């Protein structure tokens, strides 16, 4: 350790060094007293030794030793709480500055995001280039996106690529039961970062789930929570501004799952989090690369088609894909396969999407009821939906439901038009119509289907101007706004609700006509479900082909 590094180490850990020295000195003093006392005791004449021993039993001697040790420990604890951070460090993980081993090439399936981040990395690595044009170092990068898409992974790769120390913390670590805990922890991590930056030329602070402390400041309600939250975020703002004043190469990277407009505006202003990176779910090409990457780490059947897996794993995050491949490996071992097969991956996909089969046991009557219920969903979905394929049908209970039908669009859909929304309503009502046709009555299992159908129909009319009356406008903006609650007349509400019912009734009428016309197909599909319990994509297509039915669009699988 060089002289400079020793000096910086003492600046960073001087309290701990002082406490250790005090403890060592107290222990040495105790040892010296015991040695001197013992020597004095043995220098006395035997008569006096016997008298003293009679007056001082071994128990008293033991109590003195225990008391002395307790006094030393109590002193150290008192000094720690008074001068060492005490409550601010209770429950806090020790943040270690260490070189993380995630390489830039390990970040796959995020090409467009990597391109956006690379510029910031280049500026962090080469400050001279930035000074040449009179610019200032980027102080903060905020990564926003759904969970499991690689925000933490990307932050670690940035640390590795820049070669700088990496201090990681979760937003919850800055929240404690005592007022002032968050402020002290913010100060502590920035102090450590600045000192490490002096040694290594820079330091990166990564705060995951930063929204825990970055929510908008609030008025204190008298319990201290609002005041402590405000103090914590104020300290964070102060530290961000102080970094620039100190001219140290400290960069803070924050990650959150919520939209940036829900964070404190002062934190989002220019000069603090200068670069905002949106880390979304991977596209089709990205998913192919992710499957290649994770399957490359396992022994798998060379016939596994990565393109098919990528199309099937629509709306998967990077973490979902990693979980699917990991689950497939376990299934492969359980099935005693020498390598991961497509069947293993398909079963793993079902577990990720639909969940494990539950232990619910259905009676024969219930199985028949569920089979026709799910057949109604599947037939209407296959014959009417413009984008979604029916990829699975099951009467095996999963995730609390007694059966399910899996749908998957060919690729990401960003705009839901009227045809798409009506198709979703028809699929939801397919179970109700099938039960009515087969049994002449319906059961409580249509509750969730009705909720889905009503939700879509309500949004079509109240938000997107798709009602028969021709009324346009997003009327939901008045929800919860009591000051404007009278902005919609009762007559308008009645017209809008009539439009909602017209959509539901028209969809139900069409669904009933289809299932009545295709009665033989309904019977066949339900019987196949009862016989096999689960139908995969190829089996579903085979049933419809046998009855001369095809999808309204070409299937991607």
C-alpha cells in the first residue's frame, strides 16, 4: 500500500481504526493490571497471601474479569453509536468497492440500448476528450424499464468497461426506522465514492429501485416519515451537485421500474440525471440472441430452432428467457435426457407462462364443464382473432384457475385497433356462450371473462371513441376528480353505457351464432380436451384442419 493509499484509507476508515486501537489499548491495560496485581500478590508473605485468598474467592475474581471486559465492550459500542454512524448503519449491507466481472460483450439482446449507453461510457473513460470541448462529466444515468430486462446487468457492464470501482446499493437501504438514517447513508456512500475516485480516477454508484427514495417530496403528516423522506432526497440532490463542485469523477446510475414522471422533478432536471436510458423488453432479434447466449451455456439438441423459440417467447424479458432455459435444463435432467430438447424447452415455457399444475382435483362433472368452457374460448379465438394464435388449451388447474387457453400474437402489437379489441371481447364471451349452448345455463367461472369483456368494451367507448353513438373523448380523465365530477351529464353517461352494452350484446350474438353453427367442432374439441387434458399447438391445428377450418391470418409457427 502506497503512502497516498494509506492516507486515503485512514480518511475513509479513521473511526474504525480509532475504535480498534481503543479496544486494543483497553485490553492491554487490563492485561498489564492483571500481571502487576499477580506479581504483587506473589511478592507478599505467605500469611498475607492466605488472608487475601480467604477474603477474595475465585468467584469475585471472575466477576472482576467479566466486568472489566463488559466495560470495554460497552465503551466501544457507545463510541460506535456516538461517532461511528450507529443507527445509520444498522441493517445496512456493507458496500464493497470491487471490480464486477460482467463484460460488455456479455450484454446481449440490447443492441440499441448499448449503442445509446456507449457514448456515456466513452465520456466517463476519457475526460480529457470532454474537457477539450468545454463539456462537463455526466453525473447521472437513469435507467427506466420493466423488471428483468437487464438494468442491473447493464450497470455492472458499464463498471467493468470503464474499469472503475462499483458501489452497489438498493433504494430500500436508505430507508430506516429512525429519522436521519437515509441522510447519513447517502452521505456515507458518496463519501466512499469520492475517496475511491481519488485513488482510481473515478467511481460508479449504482442504486437499484431508486424510486424508493426518489419519489416526489411530500408534506410531513406529523409522524416524521415525510420529513425523513424529504431529507433523504434533499441530501441526494446536494450530493449530486457537490460532485460537480469537487470535480471528482463520480457517476451515479439509478434504475427504476416506474415512469420518470413519477419521480421528484428536481432530481430529473438537467445537470443531475443527464442521461435517461429506456430499457424495454427485447425484440424478436434480441430474443434470438438471448436464446443463443443462454443455450450456448447448456448442452442442447442441435435441432432446437432458436427462431421458433424467439417467436414463441413474445413479451418475455431477458430474465424470463434465462429462467426458461434454466427450467428446461432441470426438466431435461428429470427426464434423463442427455441434452436439452425442444420438448423440454416447451414444457419450461408452459411453466414460465402458465405456471405449475396445482393439486386441485376436479370431479368428472367439473371436468366436462371446464372442457366446454375452454373450448368456447379456443374456437372463437382461432376463428375470429386477427393477430393472436391459440397455442395451448388445458383443463389442468394452474395458478388458481381450473383451465386455460393460451394466446400469442405473431409479434409485438403497439396499437390495438377496433377489430383487435372486439376479438378479445368475443374470446372472453366464448366460454359463456359455450356453457349456454351445451348446458342451458352458466356457472361462476365466467366472472373473470365478463370482467375482461366489460373492461375492453368500457375503454372502447369511454376512452377511445369507438361507441355506436359517435361520442368521442377520453371521459375517464374525470375519474376521481371530485372538483370536475359534474363535467359529464347523466344523459351522456347513460348514452355511453348503452354503447358499452351494445358492443357486448353484438359480440355475444356473433359468438353464439358461430358456436351454434360449429356445434360438431365444439363437441370434438371438448372431447379431445377430456381425453388428453392438454392440447398443444399442433394438436389444436389438427382438430380445426379436420373440420375444414383455418386461421384468418397465416400462423408464424
